[in-house]
C-alpha cells in the first residue's frame, strides 16, 4: 500500500512508553538515592578521616610527652657538665639521670614508631631526624639553656602538629556530638602542651643567669598563664568525662608541680635541691595524668565519630533498601499494567497494521474502555473501507450505475468520499464521451463529418478483405471537384468550406445504401462501394459508371453562396478490385482515372480498364527511361528563331527539348513531358534545360557570328515554378554561363498562374533578378486582359490557335491582346506563324515579334539560322491578302474560358 503522506511521529511501542513512564520516576528516585548515598558515603569518609586524624594527633601527642620527658634528664645531665651549675642541682646522681634519660629516649622512639603508622608519619619522620641531631650534641655544643630551647621548640612543633590534626578532624563536618568531642580534644591538647612546657621552662630559668634568666622567666610566666587559662577552658567547656579525667590528672601529687610553678611565677621562688627529685616525679605523674586525659578526649572523639559512622551506615542501608523496594514496586506495576493494557493494545495494533497493509480484517473489542473505543472506531473505518472497496471495484469494472457505486458512506468523511467517487464516475463517463468524440474526430473530417483519409484507408482494407472472402469485387470512385479553386479564391475560404459541406451532403444523398463517402482532403473525395456483383470486371466497371455519373450531376447542380449563384463540377475516376488488389493499388487506379477524366475536359467519368492500365504501364516505363536519359545525356535542345517584326531581325530563340531515345529516334516533347509533369522528374528536366540553354548562349558568343548576343526562352513547368529551388536553379545556370539575366526569358502557361499559389511570388523574384517572364499560349486559359497589369510578366505569347484561326473573333482577339499588352508595357510574341498573310496581319496589328515555320523550324543549335524579313513593302506585296474575317471589329467578344 502507499504510505500516508502526512507527518509521522517517531514514537515507539506502548510497552516502550510504559517503560519510559515507569523509568522516569524510578530514575528520579535513583538519582535522589544516589545523591543521598554519595552524601552518606562522603560522611563515612569524613568520619573515617576524623578517626584517622584523631589517632594521628594521639600518636603525636604521645611523642610530644615523651620528648618533654626526655628533655628534663637531658637538661640535668647538661647542667652537671656546666661550671655554672647551681648547688641545688649538683647533688643529683648522674647515674639516676642517665637511667631516666635512657628510659625517656626509648619512650620517644616507641611513640615516634607508632606515629609513623598513622597520618602523622611525615611529622614523625621529621621529629626523629631532629632528635637524632639533638641527641648527638656534646657538653661543649651549647649551654643548658640552648639545649632546653631546642627541646622546647621540638615539643612546641609537635604540639602545633597535634593541634593541626585535631583541627582537620573538626573540619570534616561531624554532627554535634562529634564536633563537641573533637573540640574537647583540641582544648585538652592545647592545655597539655602548655603544661608540658612548665617544668622545663622553670628549670631553664633556674639554670640561666643575667638577661637570659630574665627572658626565660618571662617565657615561663607566659606559659604558666596560658596553661592556667587553657586548664580553665577544659574544665568549663569540656564534657563531664573529660573534666573528670582532667581533675584526676592534676590532683594528688601533681598538685606539687602546679604549686611550684605558681610560686615561681608569682614570687620568683625556684624549687630547692631537696624538692627537685620529688618535683620531677610529680611532674611525671602529672604528665601521665594529662596524657590519660588526652587519651580520654581522643577516645570520646573516636567514639562519637564511630557512632556517627554507624548511623550513616544505617541510613545508607535504609536508602538502598528503599530504592530496591521502589524498583521492585515499579517492575511489578509495569508487569500488571502490561498484562491488563498492552495485550489488547497489541492485538489492536496488529489489526491496525493489517488494515494499513490493505487487509480489511475484523476488529475485536477487548481491554479497557478506552481501548474498546479505539477498536470500535477502527472497526467502523474498516467497514467504510469495505464499502469504498466495493465502490472502487464497481468503478474499475465499469459498473458505474451499480448500487455499490452509488451508495453513500456514513459521516462527514463518507460524504467527501461519496462526492469524490461521484465526481470520478462523472469524469470517467465524460472521458469516455471525450474518447468517443476524439475517436470520431481522428477518423472523420472536421468540416464535412465524412470519414477522413485514415478512416477511408481502414474501410478500404476491410472491404477488400471481405471481397476476398466473399468472392466479389469492391469498387472505388475518386471524385475531384472542378472549378473549386476559382470559387475559393473569388468568394473566400468560408464560402469554399460551405461549398464543400453542400457537396458532401449531396454526395451522401446520391450514393446507394451501403456505399461510403469519404473526404481525402482539399477538393478530393472517395466513394467506397464495398460490394460490386458482376460476372466480370468490364461489367462491374460499367455498373459503376451510372452511379458515378449521378454524382457528377448532383455536384454540378448550381447553389447560392453569399448571394451569388455558383456552379462547380466533378471529374470522377472509377476503379474495380481484382484478385490480390491492395488498397494502395486500388486508390492509385481510381486517382489515375480521375486524372484522365480531368484532362479529358472535366465533368467526365473515366473508368480504369485494361487500356488505361496499359497506358499507365507505358507511362511508367517512359518515366523510368526518361530518368535514365537524363543520366546518360540523351536529351537535347532544339532552337526555333524568334524574329523582331519591327527590325526584321532574329533577336532570340526558344529552346525546345527533344529526346534522342535509342530505338525510337527523336521523340517530341508532347510524348514525354506530360509524363515528367506527373512526377518530380519535370524539375530535373527543367533544371537541365536551363543549364544547357544558357551554356549554349555562351558557346554561341564564343563562336562569334550572327548568333552572338541572342537571347533564349526556356519553358518552366508549374511544378518546377512552385519548387523552392527555382530561383537558385536559374541563377546558378546564369552564373555558370556568365550571362546577363536579361538574355533569359522564362516561359510559363496561364494554368500555372491559377494552379500554383507560389507562382506569382517566384515570378517576382525572377524579375527582381533581371530575368524576363513570358506567358506562353496566352488566350487559351483563365487569365483575363484586366489582370495583366497585376501579373509579374514581361511578354505575352499568343497561342498558335488564335494566330492560325480564320475566325473573325479570333482575329479581333489578337488585335485586342496586342493593344492591351502595349497599354500595360508588355511585349507580344505570336506563335505558330506559318503563312505570309498571318505575318502581314501581325505586322498590321503592331505585334512585336513572331515565330513559326514561316521563319524556321526548331533545329539543333549548330543548325540554327538567323533569318531576316525583307523590306516591309516587299514583304506585304508578296503576301496574299488576308481573309475577310481579319477585318472583324476589335470589339468582338472573347471566348469563354474552358472548364
């Protein structure tokens, strides 16, 4: 089927649409859950980073405490080697100090090793390297103050690193409890860092002297004040567990360190030698307590982070479970909808595809109400298509009046379709009528409504086949109207068309029933006689002569056209079929008979019998021989002199063609020129005559003598005159002979001016080229004297019948023609002058020139003489007196033209 031409969407199937409908919210939920999962995952990573940062801070703080614990014995040992060692420190046992230093260094190394396994690995490696350099110093490498300063800087750097890790942990975005726990850890870290620096700074201040002692005391006081503020912050803002741990750390013997520090800061009292071991021990106890407090705060931070991690993991599991539940519900819902909706829709879609493919299937109604509604609509469309199919089948089968073709369809669309089908039926009927009209027009003449040439050919072929099967003959009449051109030219084409219609009606009313009148074109008609029952051909032809004569009589009846009575005639040729006669042959035979009838005087019936067939065969043989003669050069020109009657001298000659036919001798023109005029052979003959005549003038000029400078007249047939090549033929002949065009005269007959429409145009072209034109045999055709002023001619040649006639009317006609010609500036040549009295009469009428046997016959060019007339008196005296009719008045009427 042809697909619809409207725009079509790209939508997929209903299942795809349902899946998309389900997937859109599922995808939204998935994106939301994914975002939440990513958030919870990020929280988990933050919590894990908090734990790692706290553990790194714990490890670094342990290292810091261990460094402080290493600094005190190292400072004491450096003091033993100093000359400025106070007496209160000199009593310490070096061995005890060495043992404490070794233990402290081992503790530092362990703490740094543990720190390398955490995020504090870079800081641990840096601290280890700094301790390695610091431990390798000897007593001579610096004072005790410098050593303590290095240890203090290292401890402070570790304290800063611990605080940095704690701050990173707090920046991870923990919840409230986690943030508070990390805050507690940061406060404890700051307080413990300051607490660890109190005793070393106190010892440094005790060991230093002068300005350095003042600076050390100032630094101690600053650290002591910072510690007291940091401790207060811990107690005021930390969680109860941290506060409890802090209180335990600074209680008991650790109070001695706080008391000694307070006494030194407020009163400038340095601990005594006796108190120093106890103070160191108390400081170690306080450091251990503070370390425990730091660990407690760290543990609380880790616990808070771990609790948050558990909550986040629980939320993540809940989100995944929710997403899985939504997906399961969506899939189940999709399956349920598909089972309840897509099955009937799939069935409906399959039925719709079948309908789209041209199958008018039954549509089943099932499924939800909306689907059933669509199914009912499709079923109604299928029913409409079935009725439309029935209408189309009726139209295609030609049953345009059936009930199926006329029954309207339902609904607005049905009305449109019914209107379209009705218009289609009307168009088909109109087309059939038009086809019949065109068929009639193609086979009939538009003017007369008679069968035309093509139809006549078909009817003739059919009649000849029937004649062969039936054993009878078929007759054909070729009717050629006489004088139709004269009526058409004088009254106009409209009158000519009316004449043809009248003639066609008369012929149709005259022929017998069963005979068919056809128009070939122009003024030519055919009458087909399908059945001619006759014992032989002669009897059949004679039987056709009588109806042919009736046609001539019917056509010749006068009729009125435009207020004038008009008469036309008809020349009829009759032919009869024989065994094996074809349509072309029968038409040719009838045409030949009509040509003979027209040549016989018009208004005549001629039958094509064996005698005419023999004449045609002879004419065909003559035509073929004439073609050969042109090739072989058998044609010759003879020349007859034309005398100027005023001067008595020969001024020109007329070229007359002769045929030197082998076996026949010299053949005169009237034996072969008519044959040539029936074909285009006459144009070849005229072309040859023009070339030969002009060439002969050139030869005479070259020879010299009396024939030098003669003019020549050449006869041109009507067919050659109508040829487009005429002017070229004449000019080429003149150019080849290098002649003045004025020496050539082209002779034509009166009938050519009537029968050839292009004659006048070509004659004017010849005269413009300088060639003279003569009307030959004037006085025997249709040309009236009144027309001479409008004709493109130079000379009139009076027909020999008028010159030789003793009729008074003809003699008067000669005088009238000469006088009229001179009035129009034309020359006159008299033909056929054979007697002296004829010459005398022509001289008396002031005729310009004459030719005839009196002056010389037509002879070959080498025999042409140029005779001269005697003096005018002698010529007239020797001539016999003209007969009485020559004295007839000039007003004698002209004979009527022959039809």
